[in-house]
C-alpha cells in the first residue's frame, strides 16, 4: 500500500509559515528579549543612567523580593498580594460564578427578561473602559453617588467606597465589567447539552441542585477550566483598576500592572520596571502552560 503524499511540500509549508513566524519574532520574541536585557541594567529615562546604563545583574530582581520591604505598601509584594486577591475575588469567584449562575438561570427560559439581562450584561462588557470607569466613579462618589443616595434613603450611613474600600470597589467593578464573557461561554456550553440529560434526571426524581451538580457541572467541565484560565490571565494583566482608584489610597488597591506603570513611567526607572515585567511574563507563562496541560488532559479524557 503506497503512502499518501502530502498536499504541500515542506518548503511550501514553511513559506506559508514565514509571515506568521516573522510577526511572532518582531512583536513577541524580540520585545521579550529586549525587556529581559533592560531588567539586568539600571537604565532610567533621566539622569546619568539614561545615557550610560550600568549592568547590575539580578539586583533589580533581588530588590523586588527583598524580605525587609516585601509586604510594605508601595512595594512589589504588596502589589502582588493585591493582585492575587483581585484575581480570586473578581475572576475566579465573581465573573465565573456569576456568569455560570446567569447562564444556568436563563438556560431554558425565553422572553423579554432573558433578552434584557443578556443585553445589559453584554453592554457592560463592550462599553469603553474610560466611559465605564467614569460611570463607576460617579456611582460610588461619597456625596453625590447613586449608591450612597440609595443607602441614605434606607437610613444607612454614607460610605466613601473609593477611600475606605478601594480594592473591594475595584473587584466589584471588574465583576460587573467582565461577567459577560463567562456568561456567553457557559450559555454556549449549556446549549450543546442534549435535553434528554435533564429530562432523565427529572424522571429519576433529581431536584434542580442535584441535576446541576451531577449532570451540568461534569458535562461542561472543560468549558469551566477554559473560562477560569482565560479570565485569570486577563484579570492578572488588567489595568482598569487604575481608572477608578489610581492604585490608592496609599497603594491599598495597587495591583502589579499599576505598580509596573508607576515604577517605569512615573518614576522613569526602566530597569526596575522591566524586572517586574519579566516576573509578570514568567507568571503568565506558567499559567499558559497549566492551561495547555489541562486542555490536553481534557482532550485525552474525552
């Protein structure tokens, strides 16, 4: 039996791949290597180090992980802790949980209520960041904000949300902003399930929670893993909390992306900022590898 010849030769296949490889090299590999090189120097935008930066080796990385300043506000450890809380609260618990709840609640419902809810959730996702941030700053304002007006009407005291609870405000803002992706992903996953699954569970006497736990969750496990990994990556790198809190007050809501911006583009310490960027790239690489490993395992399991 003769072997089937490939449609394209190796040379032609490489020729088709060259443009994509060129883009990867120019826009991904080269900038990453350039940032890595800067992270090993004391380069700044102004001063003597701007003209003749010195090689400092791993000094910038050692300063980031210095135990004496690790958890002090304004340093990398505090920003990393805030980022972890921000990701867990807004992505893993908020967006994924609320998105799944909305998708399940309207899975088998039709009508104007479903359309209104889906429209509002998607609208919150597609409005530009600056517009959304301005809306939320006005909404959370202590004296004129809508939320405090409602609290005052209920006889409750006003709260200065952006000053007293800045990280919590950023988490709630990000949940409201990004739930749409999880909701749409889970809605499409639920739509692929045969109706006979739930009908058989109903005949067997299973209640709604039992059907959700024993049938729905195992059936959409792959979609849940995909959603968790993707929103974790996006939330870890997002810069939108800066638009409502600026990382303050006193660095209480400063996440790693804001910390990098402050060091590199406000203090003009490019070497230190590049070191933070390298650490972020490493964390993103680890998360991406976990994502690929889990997807491969899900594919083998199926």
